[in-house]
C-alpha cells in the first residue's frame, strides 16, 4: 500500500500500488508460454508444423516415443540404445497389445532415423504410428489476439483525478488506470492455458505388416502410388518431381484417375524430417486418405 494526498496539507489516503503485481503476472505469463510446450515427457524436440493433421485421439494414452535431432531414441522419458529400445517397446506391446504409439520426432532429425523406428514398429506388429506435430495457427485464435491487443491499448489509457480543497482545488492530476491492464493480462493467461492442449495434433501413418508388400516407385499405373522426397528435397509422384505449389492439384488428378486414395511414402535418408512432414501434409491436402510408410528406402535414381 502507498500513501497519497488529494491536496496539500490534507489527510493521507491509502492507495494500492499494483505496478509490481502487473510485473509479476507478465513474468509468469512469459515463463508459462516458454515452459509449457516443452513439458511433455521424453526428449526435448522441436516438432514440425502441419496444416492437415487431426486432433489427438481421446482414447487411451499412447506409448510416447521420441527422436532427438541427434537421432537418440526415447521410450517415454528413457533414453535407450537401438537394441534396448526394441526390447522395451516389444515388452510394452506384449503387455498392452491394443495400445498405440505416438512419435515425437525433431524436425531436424534425418528421415533415415525415423524410417528405422517405423521398421522397429513393423517388426513388433504395430499397425501404424501417430506422428505428433504442431497445429497450424488458427485464424480465430489470431483474431482473438488482435481483439486482446486492442483491449490492451485501451487499458493503457489515463484517468484524470481531481484533487481536494485548498489552492489545488479543481486541478487535474493524471493517473494510470491499471485495473483493465491487470484484467487483460489475466485473460491472456487463462486463454493460453486453455488453448495450449490444442497446439498439438497428430498425423496417422500406416505400416504394412508384410515387408514384401512394399512397392517400388514406378510409372506403371497398375502399381501402388509412391510419393517420395529425393536427396535434394524434391517431392516426387512415382518418378516425376512436382513443385510444391502444383503438388496437391497434381496428386488429386492422379488419385481420381486411379480410383484409389492410398499412397506409399518414403524420403531419402538425409532429408530432414520437417521436409518429409511437409510432403505428407501436401499429400493429405491432395486427397490421400491413407498413407503407408515404407520401412526400406525407395530407389532414388
């Protein structure tokens, strides 16, 4: 509490000093925004972003697998070698055969490392993997942020306080009205707490049970359709490299002509996972309803 006087010689009046409170709330908000997205168990990873992913399922919590940018594997929060990882995941599957797996792969990890995990999941018998990704920023959330920014500006307005009697009677003293500012900061904190769970989504990929069922990229329309990313980062439909801007429309036409919306997917070993995720995202935009990942590298000629 501070003391203020309405006029010279008048009795002091207690006034609440809320400036430290505002500072503390702002610091808490910043800490919350920085720390919360990284509170999931497992490795510390930077996830790629997708526009065409789905919301996380609300059924049983999946086994959480992670791959750091270094290529290290994690089961839940445990860092494991490749051999130990296979053993632990196999035991977990035997114990809970209906439980699914979710993969958190760093956007900078090489795709060859991700494919290795797909092969492990195939050997154990998992039908597929949920890829954890960042959700694309929603326009409604952005609009809400603009509205809050406007309120923030209003909250910074000044009130005029009229002093008491004496020689200073009628003189206006500007005072900062911080109450709306505190309200806005608290609303921001609450909104962030509510929308944070929606910042993550998942992209389901199937894993063929039989490795012999995996196709090779070919121009024969009777063969399965293969979407792949070559060493230079170009996205291919079978053997043809297609620019990103043209890819969804091109894939839509190919799928319509085939009457089948299933594709097989692979990427070069040295391609960053983020680029592979972009190709998967464009494939979903182009109409691919089922994506089966290949567990052995496609011919990159």
